[in-house]
C-alpha cells in the first residue's frame, strides 16, 4: 500500500496591550480531509488561538490535553511510531514558570466537543534538569475512566533514551502500555529503536511490538527514511516494512 499526507500550517502572531501576545494556528491536513470525506463529512485539521502573558499561556480550540503535552517521547521513528496516544482538549493552560525547569499543564474538554473527544480534565508536570527530563500526567474522563502517564528522557552526545508508561483505568481494570525508545544521531543520519508492550490487568500481553528505523537528511528540508516493525505475539498481524520521503519547507 501507499500513503500520502500533506499538512500546511498558517500562523499569525501579534501583541496586544499590557504585555499580552497572541498566536493563531490554522492547520489544513489532507489526511484529515480524506478520512472525513470518506465518512461523508469534511475536516480541515486542527486550529487554535494561543494567548500569552504573565499568567502563562492559554490555548483555545483544538489543542493538546495535559497528557498530550508531555507524551510521545518514545516516538523515535519517522513512521511506524511506537508511542502513547492521547486525546485533544478544548482548552489548555500552561502555567507561568514557578520553578526553573518545571512546566505545569492543565486542560479541559466539555461534554460535547467539535472534534468528538469526550469530556475530560487533566493535569501534567514536566521537570528538566540538565540532560534529564521527567514527566507525570493524570486525566479523568467524563465516561468514568481515568488515565495516567509517567515518562523520562535523557540526551547526551547524539544519544537519546526514553521510557514511558501509560495506564488506563476502566471500572477498576487497568490497561498498561510500556514503551522504550532509543535513537542515535550522527551528522545527517538518525538510527531509531523502539519497543511497546500492551497488557490488560494480569492477562498476557496483547501486543509486543518492535520498530527499527533509519532516516537521512539530504538537506533543504528533504528526508528519506526506512523502518521495519514486528510483533512478537503469536497470531498477530504480519511484519511491516515502510520506506518513504518527507519534505518540510
């Protein structure tokens, strides 16, 4: 199979009175349009308005939830990523800096949202000291479920290491997703390795995936890449190999 994706962002920034600044982000995504049109609808992608000042920054529209603001640390491959998914939010508040290296996020979604995401309230914190960053997030959903996330990353001399565990509690039954990501960058080449395991309560793992990748930046925003993914669980889907190119300008 072949896959195509085009994503165009228009951004505008300005400054109001009393030290308040703003940024508008308008996103037109062909993958979102194709999926929506196939279902008989239409979608342009995510749009948001960010207002910043002494109070921190408030992001309105289709924005990251608190957990979404700190997750995805183990996604080291250009394709076939192994990370933790998260729902968007209708409003997200990044608090002003209280302690050097500490970032606090708070998010909310109403009972009915334009993108179909469920009602949710979340909070997340991220703390960086030197080359090490740790994070924790908690979210309570209107559907009676909750989720939590812990992660840590470390960078040194082109080496990147990440660990992430996401837990969903649905009526007392926990589903755990554990991810590990490693990458090494040398000049224009980046090598990636990631694993992900999903388990429901004390049952056997439902998947145990591994992705290996290589990406090469040709310059001018052009990148070529290849990745392979396998699942160690018996009876799982076939292995996947992907090659492609991406252009950013």
